[in-house]
C-alpha cells in the first residue's frame, strides 16, 4: 500500500513538473518565436525618432548596442554624456546589424559600445554542421556594423564576447554542449581583437570576466549567458577608465 502511494506521488510530481516546464517553454520560447515572425529584426522595439540636434555645448551621446548582455549593461556615471541603450534581448548578429539604420543612425551617437554574437554562437551545438557559416556570418556582421558606424562618424568601443557560464542539466538534455560554444567564443574574440583602428577601440570584457576553464568567474555569473550586478560593476570600472582615455 505504501509503495503504491509512493509511486502515485512520484507520477503526480513528474506530471506537475512536466506541466511547469511546458509553461516555461511556452512563455520563453513559443510566444517570442511567434512575435519574431511579426517583427523579425525588432524594429518596433524602439522608436526611430531622432534625439534633437546637439548644440555646441550639449553632451555627447553614448549608445549601448547589441543583445541582452548589452541591454542589461548599466550606464557608467559620467556627466559628459547622454546615455542611450538600443540593445534587444536574444538577437543574433544579423538582426543587430540589420536594424542599425533604424535604431542607431537617427540618434547620431558619438560613441557606440557594442556587445554581440553570443546568440549566434549558442546555436552551434544544435547545428554543428553550420559552425563555419555561423562564425563567418558573425564576423561579416561585425565588420558591416563597424563600417556603418564610420558612415555616421561614430567611434566604436567593440566588446569581446563575454565568456560562457555552466550550462544547466536541462539545457544539456536538449543538446546544448559547452565546449563548442566556448571554442566559438574564442574564435570570434580573436577576430574582434584584430579590429582595433583609429575609430574602433577594443574592450576586452572576456579577459576581465574569465575564471577557470575559459568560463566566466562564478562571482560574476547570473546564469549561463548573463552577468550579475557584480559582473557589470567590474566591467564599468575598466570601461570608465577606457572612456577617460578616449578623445572625441
């Protein structure tokens, strides 16, 4: 009798867990997937209305641009700048590139901080045969963005891709493996480091955040892709020093 009750309890618990996971999947994947079909590059996420023109004595415009890592990045404290964030969560490099004219150009930023590519690279374990094409697309979109920034005479602070944190068991069951993503991040970061130019400064976020095994230091991790407040505080300390050395 006790065994039957225990088995019943286990079965009900599994069913409840299944329902909970399906609900989470519905909220996090099913709805965003269909929303993406309506607005593939997120043009409606922000208004394209331009900020008013800057007179000679007005603050320079500093824009954060990229994916959810850029979206979560808190503004540094610097009274010389007006800060704007035009990042969108879960976007790939092609989406970030394609919406530049709508979300960046109208604001005429003086400096653009870019963090991108992890949403491309996290797909490699699911589509290993597309690894090279994914890497090639990331590099091409980075290069295209830098050229677009030059076209509006904006200086760029190009951040290396943050390191990965531990992937949960649930994601591993779905086919997400850590090493292919880690290797791809290293590949893209080598490319990013090669893009230093008179109008492009490289901000090596990866080296600041890295702990053991080429992963993010656990003190700075919120989940497998994102940083906690302490991680961004670390970045902003170095970012403030970098901006201090830059001249407009």
